[in-house]
C-alpha cells in the first residue's frame, strides 16, 4: 500500500477546521496533521476526551483520518532564549507575563499535555520543535568556546528529558522537525541531540527534506543515517537560486523575496528528488503518512495544496513484495 | 605594477612584532597589515606619534611597508549584542566591567583612535568589523518582523555614523570585512549597509572572497557590484566538502573539524578562482595590497604563510596598458 | 488568475485562420497571437475597421480572444542590410522592386499600419523584430571599430524613433522579440537598445526564453533586469546537445538537423526552467498572455501544439494574494 | 622529445623583429612563428631568397628557429565579403583602391607568394585564414536557403583550389586556423571545408583550442576527428564567464570588456585542458611546434608571454616510447 | 504515428500468458514481446505452426500484437564460459547433463529454432544475448594479452556465424541486447562485434539505454553510431547514486540493495533522457515497438508496469512530416 | 614533518636496482618501495639476513630509505582462479607446472616469506594483492546466487587467515591495495573483507586513490571510513574521459588507448584532489610514506617520475600543531 497523504494545518489556522477539512478532502487528501493552533486543536483541552473525540469525528465526517498532531511553538519555547518574536507564536496561556522562565515552564507543561492529547486522539506521534539555546552561535565569531556548545546540548537534555519521560509514560513518540533554529538541523547535530538524550527511543524525527537540501545535505542520507528514528514525514520542496549573487544564508530577507538564495516551493516544483526519498522510506519500512506542509510564498494556497497532493500521490508507490 | 603582497598579523599575535616581521620578510612579503592586538599595535598609544613612527621604522628595518591596520574586535563590539565571548576578543581597557553599554562606548572610542593611529602611521585605511544587532535573526523562525531588520540597520547607522564622521575628519577610510556575524555578509546586506549610511564615501569594504564563496556567491560579482568601495583585499581561500552529508552551516563544529561542510585554506588550495579576482580588481583599478589572511586549521602556519605568499605573487599580474 | 494561454499563428500561415482557430480551440488555447501574414491578418487593411472587427469576431466564434498581433518580417526590414533572403519573408507590397531603400520605407510604413491595426483590433501590443545593421559584426574579425557598433545603434534609433512616435500617438506598445539577428539579443544589447531610444516607455520586449537560454543566459535574469519592459511573453523551449562535438553556433546547419548544438523544442521538453519564469513574471506583475510559439522540427505540429498548451496550463499558477 | 615552443608574432608587429627576437629568447621560446606583417616578414619580397635568408639568420642570431609563417589577413580577403574593416588589416599593396574584386585577386596572389616565402625560408607550413562568404548567415533568419550555404562552400572551393594547387606545386601545406568568421569554425564546418576541396592533402588546420572551447567543443575531439590534418598548433586559452547574465555571443563588446561571456587568456589561466591536448597531439604523432598566440586583454604583454612559455614547457611532455 | 508500446514478458514468467495478457491490456500496452520461457513461448514447439498461431491468437483475444520474441538465456550459453549459474537460467532440454560443449550445441540449436519460431509467428525479429568468452577479462590484471581479446571476438564469430546464416536463410534478424556480460556492452565493443561478423546485415542491436547510461555513455550516441542496426528497443531506466561512497561497479551487491552505486528503475524515474532518445529514433526512421522491460527492485510490479506504459506514451511522439 | 616520498619500483623492474636507485635519488625521492620482482628483491632469499641487509645498504648508498616492500603477484595467486595470464606475472618458482593448487600453495608460502623479508629488512609493512575468487561475478547475469558471494569471502578468509597468522607471528602488517580484481575494490567490499577476517588488526589497506576515483568514489571517504587501516599510500592519479561515448568499463581496451573512458596519469595531471587526501591523511595521523606508483601510458617514464615526485612534495604539507 502506498502511504496516506495528509495536509499539515499549520499554514491554514485562519480557517475553521471544518472549513479546512472540506477543502482538504476536495483537494484529495486522506487526512490532516492537526496543528495545535487556531481552532484546529486546543491543547488546553487535551485531557478532555470528549473534545478530543469530537475532533476525530469532525475529520471522519469529511472522510479524513488523523495520524499525528503538531505543536511547534510550545516546543520552541522550551529551549530557546526567549525574545519578543516568541510572543507572536505563543498562545497567551503560555506567554503569560512574558517572563522567560515562566514561559519555559508553561511550554514544558504544554508539551506534556500534547502527549495526552495524542493519547486521547488515539494516535502515537507528536511532531514539533525543541528550540535551541545555542542556535545563535552557529558561526563562531567571536569564537565559540566548544564547551558552550556542549553546555547547549546538556541544557537541551535537561529540559527535554522530563518531557520525554512523560511521553514514554503515556506511550507517545516525539518527532523533532530537524530545522535551522532547532537543537538539530543537520546530520551531525541530529546525532548529537540523540546522544544528549542517551538514545531515548521515543525521541525521533519529523523528516522534512526542504530544510536539509538547501544546506547541501542529500535528504536520503538523513534517512539512511537514522532508519529507526523517522517517526513522521513532511513533504515540502525547496528551490535554489544559486546564481553567484544570491547568498545561501538568506540575506535577512523574508521568504518570498526573489533576492533570496533559496525558497520553499510547492512539492514537485523545487529541486528535491522525491522519488529517491520514497525509495529510502520504503527501504526503512516507513508506513506513516506523507504530510504536505504547503509553503510557497509565490503561489495561490489552494491551487498549491491540490497540486501538492496530486504530486505526492504520483511520486509515491507501493513497495515491491520483498520490502513490504 | 603588480600589487604589493602583505601579511595580516591577526593570526600571529602570539609572536612579538619584530619576530614576525623577520619571518614575514623571509616568507617573501612586501609588508604587514598590522592587527591592533598583542604588541603589533597598541591603540591606546594611537595619538603618540613617536610610538607610531617606531612601528613603521621597525617594519622598515625588515624591508616591509604598511598600507593598512586592522581593528576587528573593537569594531565588533560597537553593534553586537555583547556576551561573554566578547571578553575573549576585547582588551581589558574596552571590556572593563563587562557592562554592555560601557563596552560599546569604549569600543566606539577605540575605533576613533584607530583612525588617529592610521593618520599617525601615514596611511589612510582601517580594516575591521562592525558587529551586528541582528545577526542572530538570520533564519526567520519565530518569524522576524521585517521592521526589526530595518531597526537593526538603523541601529547600525546610529552607532557608526559618528565614528565615520570622525574618520572623515581625519581623512581615513573604514573597510568593513564583509563576513557572517557582521551587518553586511553578502551583496544584498552590503547594499543595505551602504544605504543605511546614506552612501558615505569613506565607508567601504575589505574584500575577502572566502566569506562569500561558501555562501554561493561569486566573489567577482561582489567586486563588480561595488567597484568604488573595495578599499582593501584579503587573500583567503575556502574548500568545500559538499558530499550530501555535511552541512553548509557548519554543524556547530569548530574550524578544522573535517565533518564541517567547508573550511578555510591556505590561498590556492581551495576552490576560489583568484585569477578572476585579480582581473576584476585590475578592471576597477584597485592598486592596494593583496593581504594574506592565513587561516588553515590543517596546516603548519609557517609553511602555509610562505606558500600563500608565493601563490599570490604567481597569480597576480601587471594589468595591460589600457587598464593601468 | 493564471495567465491566458495563446497560440502564435506564425508557424501556421499555411492554414486559413478559421481552420486554425477551430484547431486552436480544440487544443485548449484561450486565444491567438495573430501573425500579420497569410490570411491571418492583412496589414494593408489595418485602417479598415470593419475588416479588423471581422477578425476579432471570427476568433470570438471559436471562443478565442486577442491580446497581441505580430509583425516580425516588416520590422526585420527596417534595420537590416537587405539581401535576397528578405524576399522570402516579405509580402510583395513591401519587397516591391527589391531596392533596399524603397523596401525600408515601405517596411516602416507597414509597422505604423500595424499599430493602427492594433488600435482597430482593440489591443495595445504589437510584437515584432527590428532588424539590425550590425548583426553581421557579432564576432570582431577583422576587428570591429567600436564606433561602428555605436553607429549601428544610432542607425537603429534613427529608423525606429519615428515608428515609436507613431506608436505613442495611437497608444500602442512595441514588444521587440529579443533574438539573435536583432538589435537586441541578450541583456547587454537590450540595455543598449533601450538607451539608444532614450528609454522610450512604449518600447519593450517580447520575452522568449528560448533565444536567451542557448546563449547561456538565465531567462529569469532578463525578466529581473527589465521588469517594466516585459510587454509580451513567448513560451518556447530549447534543448541543448552539448557533447563536446557540437557547436553552440549551429554549424550553418538548419534547425532540425541533429548535428546542431541546440534546437527549439515543444515547451516542456527542453532545458528551460518555466516554473522559475512563471514566478518571475508574477513578481513583476505581468498579467498578459503566455503565447506558445510552437517550433519543434522533430515533432508532429498538432500533437506539439496541444502538448504545449497543456504544459503551459500545468506550469502556470495563480500568484499568492500578496503578489496579485 | 617535447615539442618546440614558439611565439606567434602577430600581436607584436609594433616591435621591430630584432627587438622582439631578443625578448622572445629571454622569455624562453625556441622560435618564432613569423606574421607576414610589420617588418617581421614582407611577402612582397617572398621571391627574394637573400631577404628570406636574412630573416632566418636574424632569428638564428638570437638562438631562435622557424617552423611556420602566417598570413591571416590576405587569406581573409580571399573569400570574405569585403568591407571597410578589411582596410585596417590589409597592406596597401593588397587593399589598393578598395575595389573588392581587385582586392581578392591581389590577396590570392599574396597567398601564393606566401607559399614561395615558405620555400625560400626552408619551411613547409603556412598558417592563415580563408575568409568566408557565408559567415554572416550563421543564424538562419530570415531563413537561409540551404543552397546558399552550399554555394558558399562552392565559392570557397573555387577561390582556394588554385591557391592550393600552387601550394602543391611548391611543396607547402596550408594550415587554416579554424575560427569563427572563417569557412571552418567547428568540427562540422571543418569536415565540410575538406569535402569542398575534395580532401586535398595539403590543406589542413592550425589547431587553436581557444576558438573551439567557447563554442562548447572539446578540443581533443577536434584532434581525434582530423588526425592527419593537424599541421600546426596555437596555444591560446579562453576563460568562460557563464553566470546566467553574460551571453556566449559576446554582446557586440570588444575583447577585454568584462561583460563579455568569455575572453581569451594567457595559456594556463583559462578553462582549456592542455594536458589532454598534449596527449592527443602525441597520439596522432604531431611533432611540430606549440606556438603561443598570446592574447589576454587584461594582462601586461611581456609578463603574459613569459608566463605562457613557462606554462607550455611545464604541461608538454615527451611521449612514452610506444608513441614516439 | 507514434510507436507501438509493448511489454517484455521476461519479468513475468511466473504468470500464465493469458493472465499476463489480460493485465498488460489493462495497463494499456499494444502488444507483448514474448520471452521464450515459462508458458509464454516454448521454443521446442517452434516448428509447430499451429502452436505458434495459437500464441498469436491468444494475444489477439486480448487486443495485443506481437513484433518480436526474445531468447536471452539460450543465446547467453552460446559463447559464455559455462558455470553453475547457467543452470538456473537454462531449460533442462539445453542444460542436459551440464557438459559445457553439449550445452553449447543445444543452445545453438535453440537459437536457430527461435528464428523458425519468429517465422511461424509472422515476425522478423529475435531479441537476445550472445554471451561472451572474454567478459571476465574486463579489467586487465593480470594483464590481458591483447590477442586473447582478439581471440574472444574470433570465438564469438565462429559460434554465431552459423546461427546468423540460419537466420538469413529464414529471413529473421537477430537483435543483441548490448549489455555487460555480452560480447558487446558499449560503443567500442559493439563496433568490434559487428566487425567480427563482417558487418552481416541481419545482426543488429536491441537498444536498451539503461545498460549504457551507468557506464557513462549517452544512449543517443549509440543510436547515432548504429542507425542501421537498431532492430528493437527496450525502455528501461536507471538511477545513479553517485555520492562519493558508492561504486559504479556495484560492490557485488544484488539489484535492489541501496548501497549499490546505481540501479534499474521504472522508466521515467531515472536519469535517462527519453525525449532525446525518441528524437534520435525518429531521426533514424525506427518504426518498431518501444518495449518496456520493467525492472525496479523497489516497486510493486503492477503499479510499475502501468506507470511505465503511461510514461512511454507521453514521451513518445509522432515525428514531423519531414521525418516520416 | 611532511611525509617521506618514495617510488614504487614495480614499473621499473627492467632496470637493475642500483641503476634505478641512482635515478630515483636524482628525481628527488626519499626512498623506494621495493617490488619483489626483477633483481629489486628476491623473496627466495627472504630468510637470508645478509642479502636483506645488502639491499638496505644499497639504498643507503644512494641516500634512500625503505618503509615497505610489495608483492602483488604472489598475493594475486592466493585467491584467484588461475589462468594463463598468471604465468606472465608469476616467477617460475611459483608457477611451477601450472597446476592451480600447487601454484596456490607456493604463492601462500611466498607471502609468508615476504613477511620474513620485511622483518629482515627492518620494516613492518608488506603491500600487495589478495586475488579474488569472485571478481568475475561482478555483474550479476546469469544472476549471482548471493551465497556464492558469501562463499567467495569465506574462501578468501580461509586462504588468508593462515597467512595473516604468520604475519602476526613475525610482527608485520599486510596492506591490501584496494583494486578491481581483488577481494576488496571499493568501500563496501573493503568492509566485507575486514569482516571476513574478523577485523584482524594486521590486515589493512594500501590506499591508492586512482582505483577508487574512476568508480565514482571520493578517495577521502575511503580514508575517513578506515582511519585505522591505512597502512600505506600510493600516489597515482586518473583522468576521466567521460564524453558520452567512452565507457567507464574500459571497452576491453588496453591502458593507453585513448578510446578508454579513463586512464592512469602521472600524479597531478588527473582529476583526483590530492590536497584533500593529504588533509585526510593528516587527520588520521598517517605518518608513513607517500609512494609514487608511476603509470602513465602516454608519457616518458623518467620525466613522469620526476614530475610526480615534485608534485607530491608541493601538495604535501606539515600538519598544524594540533594534528601532530
């Protein structure tokens, strides 16, 4: 069986969930990856089984299923050095008075609740971010003290170990979206994050090739390096504009600015080799959803989502018997 | 006439200047680009003409000349968000009690003194860094408010305009080394920095291709975009290790770690096309020094410096009559 | 809204317009870009409003619209050094007795009439060629006197300024198809042509990526350099056969000869990145038609035209709200 | 034995031959390829054996030898459509009153005299151009009538057959420098030119990789295609500036303008693989000189010539026994 | 007319022919290329016209046609050095007691019978392998004696000349699938094999780009080199995994192992340029079938076959009139 | 300290050792890697300490040192399927009557004696080949039974374990030159060979980048994969001739034939990145010799050896302190 194709709802939180669900079905998706934002899913009600059941039922009304939920923003606040930008991504119940340590505590609690939500929704995967206390040190000038990098990973382990214990207790896995600004953003740092958590089995990755490719990483290499840790998959593409003038670093320009050296695109329009990714996922036995995270600053959102769904169906394939 | 070839002394401050000067002469250099560090040049004595004269005389004893001095660390403190890493690069007279605003004031004063030093040394070019209040926002998650980027440039302009006015008053130019962690690190940001300073003519660039190349920028493009602003030139090379596993972002690994996606090398051993750079510099009429900034974590320093000097002499050439 | 998709009729003048219109509709096109040739459009009748209206009506009968007309051959005769090859592309009313100066005068008149035709057809864009008095000097041996190149542009300006004044008077724009054999065939020469006409706003370009790509030019660069001047767009592709044996210059071989180093293809089968072109067109706010100029010497014409129409519809997309 | 290394004097006709000879020896060359221009060699005196002997003796005084002489400009006039540019490259005795047919006759006579010169100089190779009656038709718009191309080759054969008969009679070979603007400029046209002359054995090529490489041709392919026809070799390099903005066609810009898509360089500084060329020349048994045609608009001429001589000596090598 | 699209049945011999025929029709194929294996075609009954007719009729029942049959395994045994691996590919009637010379005789007879089968099936093309007595010498250590290679080709000629005489007698062509392990596996060896058979016209090739591409050969080159010898075409694709770790030689790993440097894929998913192949086939006037040989170790067989059929129909096109 | 540079004598066995030693010294080498062939070293005398001492003394007379000896041919006979080609590489004392099992026994004995020789020469490294019982199965048609590959490795382990026990007993390491035709020829097979020998520590590799590069393997990857197993290093280069016509497999053509897809070259003239190799060797702490194995079928041997020695000295460098 090919993989189910889902739509991540994080880019659609301006729409009510029922409105989006109807559209998603019409676009051709099999399910949604619910973002914990807007009215899509309210983490504050995670322990309310009836609420959780109602979310699932609403999806079922539209013929959609659920395999994972996502909470990127609360996870981000767990390890980040908090600044005003976080206010725009956090719900008031986490931001509160804006005191960093209070935010951090509430964010940790929110992540635990997200695990509860998964349980009550009948699923076992939470996708999200971890934040990073050392991301801003990515270029070493003034020179980084290597021990500060070590401390960053220790700090991450201190913050996330209790969360992961809770996940273990309720039987839910956490899938970090490997991504710049996070504790893991490439193969080396993903290895180091796993090591910091002593290889805890419930901590794995949401594989999103778009964040790896522009760094020069072959996404297939990531899958081959972490075959046991691919808990969830985002289908997002990236286009390179390497012309000798544009910088790979983005020039402090927003996504969508054509002067950037790269940008996200509707899956299938960029440079990522998705056929190779499907093969690698089949080789490691990944059976979960292929979740379209639609981001393409140039394109009409609805045309893009439908096109992405069609593309994923076309490029995905049922593995040969020996791989099933 | 080909260009003079100098050695930047920033990587050699563990040696007394006279020791280094003797070596540099033996390596084959025409002069030194003095770093304001170690005993190479003491900015605190910038107004002491006798001291300044003594520095020039020492170089002359070894048959060396001076075209520029550099003060990267004080410049860095002008716009950076100060943290403990700065303590390791700043002299105690600037770091003081570590209070950021005090540091900033003293750093600004230091830069003005560096301009005085240039005057007293009989030269007109100071190379250095500016720092950046927004470098840490290079990836936009949580999303940058574009106005925060605008404010960063405004902040830069506020801090550096008084410094540049002082430079103008004493007839000295400032050459920012375009570099990640600085207000300008690529073509787009260099344009924006110039605009922030309203195109002030005494603010230009220390062109160093190594910082541009790994970002995917053709260094020749930089020269062609800013023909009037190339005030000084660093000769440094970079090797790429793009193998689909290593990240262009460096993986929070130190220079010299072979798992990095790129690293600096002795000029001539990397991937930068220096023949094209010499041609472009001749086309814009650059007559200043080609200053070797030797950084190659794998290599013996003295072998490297000599090899670099030889390479630069071999690749440089006298322009045709029509370009002289 | 995505762009309308039209078919340029220049490769179909062996068919009566009504026959072609029926086919074009069946292929899926929204309209035609009428060539001033065959019975498609007779410039001699440009001032006859009834004739012009009848052309529009015929298109409407087939559900087709008109956004632009084209007159390549008369334009070519305006600046070219006339030889016998021109006889085969010019109608007798322009060729006349073959005297170059007479031809030139009649060609100029024809271009003015084409502007009248546009007015009477209710459109504001004429696509065409300019010819070039210096094309044959493209390689400088015996060495070109640079002043002869200057004179060529002056000559062009002298011939085309009166035509463009007429265009201005009747409110019609001229879109030069940037193309080898024309006064502008790349970015540098397009800049120079604009300068020769002192930046006259009604003179712009018919962007056709196929003519740029084989020269090594990224078509997106052309759009970014002339955002205000893209008046019309041809969708034509080109395949490269760079194998170390075939020359980029074509070896004096006809199109369709597989020994050539490159050849035109049905859009979507060559090497041009049309996704990037659509993005760039949307960024500059281009709302006009995407006009398929079908040329593929290897392929059945009708299969090709249909395939091209399908491809353009698939690759085109509605821009995001911020770009509309 | 490695090949002798000579300097083509065409770029140095502003210097008296004795002045140049002294320099060439100091640069390290083994001999000169005399251009029939300036005082280097006067074709009008070709039948004067004493004059010819005196030229050879002058070279010998400086320890230099002669393997070939060149007459590009007269050859060019044989087939070209004459225009004013030719006045600048032709001596008055050929240009005369500027009447094309008179020029052509005198040019043909000059080429025959050049063969006599070779005989009297004790050598058997004349390098030169042929001109081309069809070069200006290189892009087919208005469409070329293929028969016009055929006629161009027939015309070439008509003009050059009598010249070649004369060459045969005096036992001298003609080496056409395959070059844009000539009857042969790539592999296809070189084959066609040979066919037009019915494979006459005394007509071959002066192999110059720089003219082939920018067309996308691998120069080694040329050698492998015409192993019996490589009569002489020019060592000239070319740098590509393919950045998506510059055109391969040169944009009607002079050599030396950095906006061009490519330019000639001192041998060893461009992109041509000369190691592969030496191997291919050894494989076909070429024993003649490697003649540096120094053209590099950016560089001091004397530095360039010396550097080129050094490079050629370094890259050339003695073939293995089995190839000798 | 585009080409008919067939399915080679060699990968489906586990299915009865009628079962496969029904599927193939549903996938969209026009016909089958019958493998002489399973119940698809029994060479032992080749002279039985009724049997042969019944095979054709069965295809016709499902709306399928026949253009060629294939006998790879018997052909392989003609020239190979026989070992136990051959037992698994040969039918008992050929393997017999396993004595190499007996096998060889029976294999030769089988190939002649296959020609008879073609005649009785009303077709003129047999596809197959030849085997090779020298394949194991492909790397020369211990050094090959060049005469041993010569002998290998002589041996091949000795074995295959009688077979080809029989083919000539019954009016059938043999199409060797150029492939590693065969006497011809690239352009050079294909030329040598033809020469060994003195250019016999009934000996040509089954063109399969997948076997050429991973060797670094452009498949179009093969077609252009042997325009008269392309008797049949396989559509099979290959993906490269060149990452600096995987070897092009396959590392003694089975197909389907992701550590291999390359592998076969469903046509359209690999790196072969099939548009260029269709053009080249049209240029040489190939009118035969495009036969999908489906091999993709990662993929469900039925999904793959259907996808391949769709792809071939989409990429194939009717040639322009001048090529028909 | 940079590495010593030695010359492998295997390509010079036509010269007496004293003649070669004098040349090698003149070329600039620090030592020789003696081949067990010609009069360079006679394994039959391995236990004769006086003979061994005399070899070392002869080298010392010419100022040369010894770090390793090589015995490729005897090693090859240990695992290979013997055929007549082996007669040309084996000394009569091993070939004997040509009976494979006898040859194998004598070859095994010879390898043990070579270990004795090393001891008596005062060195600890023997370079050589292993042969391979499965090399001829490199392409799987008729399909390989994976167990036959397994058996091949088991066979290798059975043959080489006793030899390696002997090496261990006398304290000598064996460095297999990873090479097509051997049990290990790429990264995957090298891993498998080590596993077959259960990771025996005295079995490692003679790293020769030329054999890896043409297979598409980045030689640096090999070093990084086996940091503990690089016992010796050959400096040999390879040139690629990928032009879409030549096959990577060599077309059964001898080295030196320009129709091959690749060939060996004097180090520095091919495509291998030796700067990167030096860095990687320094990173793993390799202190042994860089041994030039000169093979370049196009070039004069003595010119090549000298050029190679100069190149290796230039590219090698003393590591930085942190790596020493």
